[in-house]
C-alpha cells in the first residue's frame, strides 16, 4: 500500500511541476506573444503568394531574394548611424 501512495504523490508532484514550468514559460514569453502572433498572421497570409512566386521564379531565386530582403530590412531598423 505504501508503494501506491508513493505513486500518487509522485504523479501529483509531476503534474504540479509541469504546470509551474508552463506557467513560468508563459510569464517569460509574455512580452513577445504579441509579436509572435503578428508574425504567424503575416506568414499565414502571405504563404500562397510565396508559393506562387517560388513556382514562377524558382526556389533558388526565391531564397536569394528572401535573404537579401531580410538583410535589407534588418539593416534599416530605424537607427541612424552618425559615425
């Protein structure tokens, strides 16, 4: 009977620990959830366009264009370099 009680205690503590881990993870990620939701929305909305362009120009050209566009957007993040 002691083994059964030990199993229940361990199971309850496992569930509580998983709940605490999920809660703290969401608490840490809270500032980024808005941006993540917008990123998923934009990616979902533009996916058919990306597939169409990829078929038209080819996957290599699409990958190069995506890389260059990402670098260009990242470079112009609104900060002015006065040096």
